[in-house]
C-alpha cells in the first residue's frame, strides 16, 4: 500500500514538473483536377504519391527556413543558442504529416508555447498551399507552352505537305 501511494505521489510530481506541450493541427483536402480513375491509376497509389509529395514539400529546408527566420515566431533566441540548422531540424522533428484517407491530410505541430504552435501550423499550411499552387501554375504554363510548340510544329509540317502537294499537282 505504501508503494502504491509513493508511486502515485511520484507520478503526480513528475507530471506537474514536465513542461506543457501543445499540439495544433490543420486538415487539408486534396482534389484532383483530372480524376485518377480517368487516367487509369489506382486511388491508393495516387493518394500515397500525393502524400509523399506534400510531406517533402512541407518538410523542405527552404519552407522551414521561412518560419525559423521570421521574427514573428520567436525562434531568434534558439537560433542564437543553437544555430539555424539545429533549430530547423528541431522544428522538423515537431512536425507530423499524416494521411487521413480519401485525399485528406493532417499537419500537426507540437510546441511548448500554445500561441506559437497555432501560428506555426497556420503558416505551414499556408506555405504548403502556396507551393502546391505554384507548382500547378508552372505545370499549366509548361503544358500550354508544349501545346503551342506542338501546334507550331504541326502547322509547319502541314504547310510543307501542302506545298509538296501543290508542286505535285502543278507538275501532273
């Protein structure tokens, strides 16, 4: 009985002395422009690919560096003590990106400061959305350029063929 009381007291003391850890999360829903079923791809493979791509975009050093170097988030003291690389790595370890099924993803960030946990999660979500939109815009522009090049090539081939046809008809 003494061991139980002592164990309970030690557990309560340990729990009280531990710093609080706050978690903040945001859920993202991905909607494809062209359904993967139309392209003949399996939904699970597509979701895995999207999840992997989002995870890489989210945890990229360039993205995390934007947060760490922003004075609004209060990482300046940590940077002075540990250096930028260590703070970025610590930030990366506190971020969890998980697939929640059916093209739904969750970004979770843990921090000892409640307000910073919320702000970092919101910023991570915004950065991921901006990066994804930028990639989509680039892909759309590249596709349009490719289509224009194909059209120009086909037009030139058509003109050459029409010229040859006209020459043939003029001779015969």
